[in-house]
C-alpha cells in the first residue's frame, strides 16, 4: 500500500514538471477576460430576469 502511494506521488511529481504554466502577463490577460465575461453575462441575465418578471406580473393580473 505504501509503495503504491509513493509511486502515485512520484508520478504526480513527474507530470507536474510537464505543465506549461502561463506567464504573469498571460495570467493577467486571462483574468480580465474572465472578469469581463462574468460582468457581461450577469448584466444579460439580469435584464432577462427583470423582463420575465415584468411579463409574468402582467400575466398574473
């Protein structure tokens, strides 16, 4: 059991060395893309939610 666990962590270490980590500039650029996408999506969904709420309110009356 211990040998299998050691083998697993050894394999994890080898695979972690193969990972291509982004540079600081790439990371900052990707972060801005994510933040912008979340803001646009939330505004879009908020507008849809308010519109549907008003339509349902009109139908209920």
